[in-house]
């Protein structure tokens, strides 16, 4: 028989794994954005990529905050 603590732990694992995945993606985007910021003369494509990555990074931050809230 599974007790309530085991059930709570199992229910939390997908959220914890999702949070780790989102945090890793956020960190990867941050590294790429840092690289793009060091370019003296970014191309149009690089500028568009930077804009797209910033939006994705903010979306990840919002999702991380939402999942981290209790309840």
C-alpha cells in the first residue's frame, strides 16, 4: 500500500523535473544571449535571434515562477 507521503512525492517529481528542464533551458539562453551581446556588429539575423531569445527567456522565467508556487 502506498502512503500519503509517497503519493505526494511522486506527484511532485514531474514538476521538479520540469523545473530543472526549464532552468537548464533558461541558463542556455542566457549563455547564448551573453555571446550575442559581445558582438560589435551583429547581423540582422543575430539581432532578431537576440530578440526572440529574450522573449523566450522571459516566458521561461514566468513558467518557472508559476510552477514554483505552492499549490
